[in-house]
C-alpha cells in the first residue's frame, strides 16, 4: 500500500504550513487525478497560486512522486500526496476547492460522449467521497463529458443530502481561453485585453462563443465569425488529432483550470466582481444546466448572468445546441440514479 507523503517547507521564516502569506486566508485545494496529463501541470500552477495554503494531490497511483516534486517549489502552500482509494478521505478533508481532472481522455475519432462509460463511474465515486469528506467544497469538474459529469455530480450530492447548486461547476474555461486566442488572432487586437463569453455546454456545437459580445470590438465578416465559432467548437478535436493518440489538451487545460480555480478562491475570499463562464445549474434557458457568465462569491455562485443580446446566428446556434445538451444532461442524471 502506498503511503501518503507530506512535504513541509523547512526554510527559516516560514509558517508551520508553508510560507507566510500576509492576510490571505488559509485555503485547501485538492486535485483529483493529479498524476495525469492535466493533473500534473495543474498541480504545478496551483502550487504557484499564493491563495492556496494546502494542496492535496490525489490519484490512484503516482502522486507521491508528483507531490514530492511540486513540494520543493518555494511558494506558500504545503503539499501532500495521496494515492489509492483508502487515502481519498484524507486528501479531501477540509478542502475548500476540489478540482477533478480524473478520467480517460479522447483519442482521434472519439467524441467526448464516448468517454462516458468509464468517466461516469470515476466521477460518481469521487463525488460520493466529496459528499462524505468535504460537502461544502466548491467542485470544479474537468472530467469529460462535462455536459454529463456535472449532472452526475449533482445527483450524487442530492442523494447524499449535500447538494448545493452554488458549489458545483463544470469547467468550460478552456473554451473561453480558445475563443480569446482565436479572436485576437483574427481581429488583430491585443490578446491580453480580449474578452469573449462562451455559453451552452462543453462539446461540439454545444460550445457557443458569443463573438458579437467580444471586446475589444472588431469589424469581422459573417464568414470570419462562422470560422471562429467552428474553430472554438472544434478546438478540443484539433488538439486530439495533433496529439495523434497521445491524449487531449493538457497544458492549455491546466492553464484554464488554474484560472477557474483562482476565480473560485478569489470569490471565497470576498474579492468583488469575479466573473467567469461556467456550466452550472441555471435558469438562463429551459435546460437545467447551462454555461454562461457566473459571478463568484463567498458561497460559490453568487449570480448566474444572462446571455445578453444575441445575433440571429447566435440565436440559431443556441436553439441548435439545446437537444444535444439536454440529452447529455439526462444521460448523466439517468446514470447516477440507476447505479
Ligand atoms: P490522463 O489520462 O492523462 O490523466 C487522468 C488521470 O486520472 C490519471 O492520472 C489517472 O490515474 C487518474 N484517474 C483515473 N481514475 C481515477 C480515480 N478513480 N481517482 C483519481 N484519479 C483517477 O487524462 P487527462 O489528459 O489529464 O484528461 C483527464 C480528463 O479531463 C479527461 O476526461 C479529459 O477528457 C478531460 N478534459 C476536460 C477538459 C475541459 O475543458 N473540461 C479539457 C481537457 C481534458
Ligand atoms: C478539450 O476541449 O480540449 C477537452 O474537452 C478534451 C477533448 O476531448 O477535446
């Protein structure tokens, strides 16, 4: 049996739990799937985040090495690695934010839904443990298919009596990251200044970037907007094909996951006006879950923001995505209640 390892910083001038950090409150972040393609760079990025005081890295195997490696970085958080189911409870206990990139990635020719059979079970068992050990944590779901894994998590939490819709998030930040990058390239504007909301879900046509609301504004043709929309929707597949069987986006996803977790931590800490797109329980459309801009606060979701003014092209995209998104949501709910 693998033992958990805890690495404490030992340089003079540090606190018992790592480096002193001014006034930032203590925050524990757990990464489930931390030894994977996303998990490792995401763990690195969370170790660099000064809002984190404790970082728990959990996977079925391989985490002692990842934790030992990351723990040598001279930043605030204390790092601990946990491997195997028997250590999952320890990894989760006291967590403020749990990030879940556990599960299998796509290979060329697969859809995200093709991952359902394996990942649904993984997510279900991890969420069962979250309900038991850290029922109040904010859960950042990365594992695909997000359109189904978030509803699975909600059902698991409901059954356990711990569901709080304000605390469950499907991470769609990578769609926003891509939309910003592709838009900046086409519009020839400074990528660092770009904002683009991306709504709907996280698979193919359910990903709906709202380029009509992009800032800074640019005079792009309908054809250019269509091409940008398609490229954003197919961004994941572009990476899967380029990796040619070696998995899907990991580095850009780690970046996106770190941005979203940071937003959650800022919200928890009372920073005002923290807004990110996320797939959450929603009344924005008739669908029970939907991605849109969300204001984050001390309890997680503070406000789910509406869609704003849409162009005819975006309205068509919205109507077109609803049947697929609803069916993925229902598939997740059915799985959680049948198993
Ligand atoms: P990977 O195979 O490299 O890593 C997955 C890790 O999960 C592995 O280390 C594995 O051991 C671990 N794991 C499996 N079962 C587990 C369990 N029960 N508990 C804890 N850990 C477990 O895969 P990856 O490239 O890191 O991708 C992970 C998931 O993220 C995939 O489902 C992928 O489709 C998804 N993903 C989502 C987005 C998004 O935008 N939401 C982007 C990229 C990838
Ligand atoms: C992505 O958008 O990169 C992820 O959802 C992974 C995938 O399978 O495309």
